[in-house]
C-alpha cells in the first residue's frame, strides 16, 4: 500500500507576503488535491470548475462566494461545490486552503432505480 501522509497540512505551505501560491499534493484519475496559500487581501476571482470540488479552510479567514451567496469562512469551514458553480475566494487574513477536485465525476449523479 502506498499511503501519502501529512502530519499538518497547513505547515506544508509557506504563506506568501504578497500574492497566492499553490502546490499539488496528490493527483490520480479521480482526485486532485491542491494546497493554496494566500496573503491577506489576495483573491481568486470568480471562476468555475468542470468537476465537483471541495474547499476546506485550514487556517485564516476568507470571504467565499458561491453563486450569488457570500459567506464568511474560517479554519474548519468546509464546502462541497457542484461542477460549474461560479465561485470566488478572497482572503481577509493570511489563508491556507485545501482544494479537492473530484475528477471522476463530471455530472450530477442520477438516482438509480
């Protein structure tokens, strides 16, 4: 078994003094895990993803916009987003965020009969 272990994900990123940085931690046919670091005041402008995604805030505070709703997020906040949902992230403080792209699923699943 080839396991991948991180004792403290937030420690895997050096927060930039200005700008944002990202580091792909893992990738296979079904999942891409990307760790982001944002300086305070930095943002990812509105965009969409072709696959469902999960955002997990590990450290700091941000404003997250999902479609037309904006909410405050902080360490421990977790969001599942369906594919093609417009979203943006703006760091209020230095921010560490884990993004999981669920590549194995590009459309909404239909209930099975």
